[in-house]
């Protein structure tokens, strides 16, 4: 895998983290609630491809339809809960805090499906490299092409659906809201599936998505994507350079980095670091 250098790893991770962070942004701009459940959906999306390759010895791209369906259903369910809480008079701030439980649901669902297959197949999952099962196009791996295509598709959707997304009305669940929430969940889940091709399945993935969305800010279409790119680049770079300079313990405790970024960005919510920077330097932000 000569293409998989540090630079390409940073780029691939950034693209996928940005896609999931962008899904959180679209969900927020529709109902004004930070839906951390989408980070859990990203984490859950890693398991269909993981199981298909490691246990069933199948091509990981067969996980795409599963990821799209599961992601859409999960996020629709999460937002039904959010709208019910809005209808009962809960503040959006309180609901945003409650959605951290939705992230936990995605995490537990992923663990549950892994546990079920472990028991079904004798308690052992062989370690296989997903990239060995990948295709190549224009001398580039398929996961890179699919991931970039997914991010671009997600960005185009943000602009196409912007008039509907910005039309925020409480306590509704019409066909447009169903479409928006389903698309947000499906893209986050598929991004998680693609992420598993090259990166391990860890709980830090959930923190990475949340940090990306908060650092970028949620008030504009592009900001969560920019935040996801910045956070992913920063964390991978710090892990690699920190381990070179300081030692192995930096990698062991690198989960602290997204936590610190989340805590710092919460104070700037909902604009985030990127949003506040753009507000200062751009005319008519």
C-alpha cells in the first residue's frame, strides 16, 4: 500500500470526519439542536464493513446499502425523539446535552452487533486489512475515490436543500424533514463505514466527529466541514509528531485531544472557532 502515507491518511480521515461533521451541521440548521447521535451513527457504520470483511470474508463495499439504511433509520428515530422533546417544551440546550445519549446508543449498537457475530462465529475475529480488498482506479484506491465523492455529494446536498433546511418550524415532521434527517444519518453512517477501511474502530471516533462539528461551528453550511478537516489533521499530526518527539504515551492518551477541543469550542457555541474566525475576517458573514 505505497499510497497510504501519512499525508494520504490525514487527507482520507479529514474527508470522512468532515462529512460526518457536516451531517451534524445540516441536522442542526434544520431543528436548532446539536444531534450528537450522528457521531454514534458514524461509529456504528464501521461495523457492517468490519463484519463483512473479517467474519464473512466478503467485499467491504457490500456494506454500503446496510450503512445507508441503518444510518437513515437511526437518525430518523433520534430526531423523532428530539421533536418530541421540543414539543414538550424542553430547551434546545438541554436537548443538545441529552443527545449525547444518542451517541451512546450508536456506540452500544455497534458493540452489540459485534458481540452477536463473535458468538455466532466462535468468539474470534481474524485481523484482515481492508485495503487489500479494495479496487484501484487511476492508480488511486477506491476508498479514497468513494470518500471524496461522498463528501462532495454531501456538500452539494447542503446547497440544494438549503432553502428547506433553513425553513425551521417547530414540532413538524413532514416529508422534507424526513428526507433531511435520513440523508444526514445515511451520509454519517457511510462515512463511518469508509473510515473503517483504513483506521481502527475506537470510541475516540465519536469524540472526533463531535469536536469537528463544534470547532467548525454549526451556523453555516461549510463550517462543520472545515472544522472536521482541521480537527482530523491536527489530531493525526499531533499523534505522529508527538510520538516521534515525546514518546509512545502521546498515542496512548491522544483521546484527550478531541475532549480538550470540545470543551474549548463549547464556549464558542454555536459559531465555533472557524465560525468566529470567519465572522471577524469576512464581510457580511
